[in-house]
C-alpha cells in the first residue's frame, strides 16, 4: 500500500531534504520515493525508521519548489504528524531550536513517536540517551558517554532551560552567551580554512574577534569545570589522556547510543565539531585560561581529522560546511586504531602556532566549498 504527501517549500529557506513523522500504528514503512525534484537533482540518502522516514538530496532546493513524497507501507494506514523540511544550516552542535510541547500519552497509546521526540522534544531524547548510557557495559566508554551527557546538559540551550540545577537568571545568561558565541566561532573556522587554502596561517587580528571577552571567560570556566569534574586526573585538574581519548572516540562515532528505535544520539551532529578547537584558540588569544586550553588544544585539533572521514557527506565534491550531519555516519567510515596512533605521533609536540596552521588545513580539507552548498 502507498500514501502520498505533496508539499511546497514555504520554509523561507533552501531545503536539503524532508522528514516525515507518523503516529504509532500497526504498520511498517517499506520505502519512499520523491517526485518533483528539479532536473539534475538526485536523492542522496534515504533513512527508514520505525515511525518515520528521511530523504536528502544532493543539492539544495529553492523556496516554493513542490515535491510529492510517496511512502510504501504494510499494515494500518499511516497517520502523518509532521512534514519537516531539512533546511540549510539547521543543525548546530550547541544551538538547536527550543522544544515544542509534546502531547501527553493518550489512553491505550503505547508510546509517543520516537522521531517526533527527536524533532520536538530534545529533553525527552536526552533522558532516553541517559537510559541507554546506563546499559553500556564497558566502564571507560560509559565514563566518556556520561562526560558528553553532562557537557550537553550544561551547554545545550534547550537542555539548560530544563536543568533544575541551574538558577533561572543563570539560565538566561548562559543561553545568551552561548548563542552569542556561535556565529564568531563559525566565521573564524571558515576564514581559517580560506587562509589555509592560500598556504598561510592567520596573522594576529586576521580572524573575526569575539564581541565580548567576558563571554569567553564565562564559557571557559563553565567548560573547564565540567571537564575537571567528569574527566579528573586526581589532582583537581583534567586528565588530558582521557580527554584526548574521549574526543577521539566522540569524533569517530564510538560514543553514540541508540536512544530510541532508529534514533541515535551522543555524537557530532554537524561541522560545529570544529568549534571546540576554535573556542580554545579564542581563549588562548585572549589569555583566558590559556595554559589549560593549550594543554587540550592538541586533542581538539587532532579530533577534526577523525571526524571528517567518519562523517564524510554522501554528496559530490567539493564538500561544504553545511553538508556534515549526524546522519552521514556509517560504521565503515570510522577510522581504525592505526590511523589514531599515526595522528597522535604526527601531532605530538606541536606548538599553538603549528596547531593553528593545522586547524586551517583540516577545515579546508573538510569543507573546501565553503559554508553552504549552492541550490
């Protein structure tokens, strides 16, 4: 059996794909096809879930483009809850849209739609992720998963809003500061890649500057505090070796967990992975906890060379910053222990200036096309 859904893109942005979400019924999705794509645009990836399906294509479609999505299924008729356009630049590591209310469970309803949970309620997804982590057997992997869980709990705006341990006034300040840091870090990463493409390294003042150093101080204290608490070295400081291994595994998709059926969490969800190192550079340039960030910078820059192949886009070259999503992940893309060892050897002893140059090379290698793939 089949059901079709026709929509025109009225999102106000170019779109890279669509996601259909359905209520829980006694049905199984078997496939999907999309009609109406402009000539030359092809489907790049299809993902089927228990209660939804996602399709992306190889070039962004402009506003007003109309497509028809036809879903093949078995069982009871599908009940569509959402037709979601995947827009350019919609996914960021530290900034996602605030959760919409989720309807309470109705009588005799088995569960809320797990995919709807992902899109509409990151707080529920976060709770499901913690439950999944508790089932992890390997103690070291579990330790690193919990580190990133707490990292998100303290720095992801929708989760900050629901964190009972953070005072209300503090929540507003934290969210405002985090959001204010996103654009400067993004701009610096892209500019660093441009400079590397020309064979150079950034000169003082050549990269975009953050508007308020007090925000750097605030976020530095926050992040270093999380690291010291959950990756301690026993001497009230950060275990750099554990930190390095945690970022290697995170960038390689080794810490991801299946929070609900077919929905994974606890992994990089975009090229904002590069912002971890960029914040360290900003802190060092502004002499904010420079020694601490200098000790972590090696691992942060090195992890970029693991993230890039592990989440390589399934799109034509050249790749763009906006091409990187968590859905790019596939186990066969992960780097092996040999490459990790080689990278550690290559990065050993690099100075801050050398790492600054290397970060530019990494960024250009990852997204030589720039910010967004043109429509």
